[in-house]
C-alpha cells in the first residue's frame, strides 16, 4: 500500500521526535514519498537538516520565508502540500498541538497546514501519563475523532520522566502498520458516488418543552459518513438532534422531527447512488402537540393520556421509489428474534442490505464507540462480525455495499 504513496509527516515538540528519522527511513524503504513539516518546538529535539536528508525534500518549519533572504518568492505551499498528500501523520502529537487543532488555531506552519488538508489525518499522541489522562486532553481527542481524525493511542511503558504509564509513542512498525491501514480504508473506491446517510434520533414534540424520542446518539451514522468521505464519496448526512461534530468533507442537514427527516430524505434520495438509513426515526408522534408547556397543576386527574399516531415509514417509501442502480441499506435494531425480524424487514421494505444489531449485547449499545452487527443481503447471505469500533463497522458495511454493487450491478 505504501509504494508510491505521498506521506506528509508533521512533527511537534515532544521528546519522541527523536524517533522520527527512523520512521522516515522505514517509509522510504517501502518506497513512499515523504515530506516533513515541523513545529518550532520540534526543532529542539531533532534538526530539520537530518529530516531533510532522510526524506530528500526541504523541511518546512516556518509559515513565511526569512525577511533577510536576498529574494522572496510568492508561495502557497500549505495548499500545494494539502493537495499532494495521500495521508498525513502527526507524530508525535503533543497536548498543545491537539488543543490547537481541536479549536482550529492556525498560528504557525504546521497548524496552518492542518486547516488546508484534504487527505486522511492520523494523530499519534505522545506525552507524559498525567498529560494524556488530563480531562482536557481527552476532550480534545474526542472532539477530533468526531470530526474524522484517526487517532493511534499511545502505548504504556517507561516515559521520559522516568515514570511508567500511558504516553509512549508507538514503535515504528506500529506507526507504519496503522498508516497502511488508514490508506487501505481511504482508497477512494467510492469516488464520484453520492451517498446519503441518516443518523441520530428524531424528537416528536408533546409540548413546548417535552418530546418523544429514543436513546440513539447518532454515532453509527456519523461513523458511516466519515468512512464514506474518506473513501472518496460525495456524502450528505441527514441528522436528527445530535451533539456530534460533522465529519470532515461531509454535507450535513439537521432535522428534528420524523416529518422533517422524511422531507429531507426525499429531497436528496433521487440523486443518491447509495442510501444508508441508520437513523432511529420515531415510529409514533403525538396526535396533538401543545404550543406551550403543559402544567401538571392544570391536569385534574393523577393520570394523563397521550394519543399517538404512526409516523410515515421512510424506509418503506424509499423501497417503493428505488430506481435501478440505487442501493438501499436499512438497520434493524432488535432485542428478540433478531435475524427473523431483520429478514422480514429486508423483504417487506425492498432493501438490498440490512444491518442487524441488538443493543442489549455487550459492546453494541447506543452511546459506546463500538458495535456488533450482522449483515444480511437480499439473496439471504449472512455475515456476522465481532465487536468492532463503529468506524470499522462502517467500513465493513461499505465493503459489503461495494462488493454487492459490483457483483449484482
């Protein structure tokens, strides 16, 4: 995978920067083309000259050229490198750099480059144990993962401080292997494909402050959007209420109710090649919604009845409207008779593929980073997967879609 690939390496100011010459050498052995951008602090640990010699390219350390130079040429190097790279690896990624990146600060060469990147970005944090476990650092990490950055966690072992803990930069083979993995998952095999994805819950209003909903966090749908974008697709994400940040290179449409979800989906459906309906749309909505808050003291009895009506079945509607060449994926969240219920839903709604999971199983809950799914296609083929990160589940689903569109047309 690495032969002929353009790897952009960002180096920040941590002691682990002393390992970077060995990393460059390994990338070069595998015939990758490597270019390096350093923060100012990184120069305290490894010289630009050594990294330039090993990479075979000029190392960038400053946003602007020296004013004392005999001549100054115009340059948009950060845009050019952003377009050149197939993947970017930041190693080591310090706590300071992670904080700047998560808040969009672009005040030096490396942080400015990050804003201009189009390719997948791998962050390999390295720092002392307490710095790594600091709630602010962890919050920044979570924020960056939400918008699509790939994070290779540090390893446990002896640190520069002499303490033992979490924070070591992974060894060179691990860094190379992870870079290879991300390139495999971002090979742009969905280039020029339009993918429509739904995510999250819907809110069905009872009154001005209360609503009916479910426990969906939207994480699976957002992971699908992120994975699809990394694989080159033109992605539209229609999301119910969610605190998750929009993945990079994804168009997001926010909705609240099932009716709004229906209208948004039907708007984008006809132009989509692949439709993945992972949203947990409410099945029912109140017959009457009150414009102001219902006060319990205004209700005479100790009980209160809420009349509900069925919402439009979006998936059934899409199955009926699906044209030749479109690929429709549904989700079946089941707690009993999972496979039987999923197979029935697959057929009744005219789906090409259904993703079945049970939220009661360990690792398959609503708010966790993992999921455990079974895929069933329209020909009855069943694929079961163990507990995986939702990003990896997303890629398994996309692999299945790609395989079946090639096989069945």
